[in-house]
C-alpha cells in the first residue's frame, strides 16, 4: 500500500526562526529590521523547534515525507542554508526530498504542515494543518491527528 504524502514547512514549524535572528548582533538586527529573513547566513543558525526532530522522524515511518519551504528571494544564502540545515539535522529523513518554492499549491499531497497561509499553503491540494494554531499548537497535537490517518 502506498504511503500518504506529507509536506513540512521549515520556518516556524521544524525550525525556530527567531533562534537564528537572536544569534545575530544587535547592529545586524537593526540594519535588517522589518526584513530579518534577508540577513545573510541567518537560516543556518536556527535551532529546531521543540519536539520537531522526533516528530518528523516518527511521521517519516508512516508517511512519504518532503520539505516544502520558501526561501526569501533577496537572500540567496537562505536557499543553501536551508539545505545545509536539513543535511545537518534531518538528512536521514529528507535526503534529496527538499522542495523550495513560492507556490506550495503546485505540489500535491495529502497533508501540509505549515504555520502560515502564505505562498499557496492555504490553497494546497490536500489538507493544510496550521502549526501553532489553536487546533495544532505543538508537535504532539500533530502526531495525535496524523498517526491514526497514516
């Protein structure tokens, strides 16, 4: 039987965006105020979200999994930093399973875990699980919902 396809966003879902920003100097944060995602190298400095790595590994045993993320257009290092982050933290799960796009709705699957409705997440063909919402506030709530549906 074919596994259901599950996509994971990175920032705010698997990766704690502000953890990378907080590792930058005050001067850099002030220089990039309002566009923190354009700080060169910031995406490589981020920590995993609490419970994310274990949850992703558990879900990968039951689903056909992929990263489906967006990288800032004006920060070319972000594209490489995201791949480096994945190979450092989750290469055993996502080796050559990374899709970077500004049009997530073009990818078809059963589920998308994303914290925001931007870049086609709201129009995703399949079910969008909004991470951090009242319904899915953390990784345990995601696991409780998805594992019975695998």
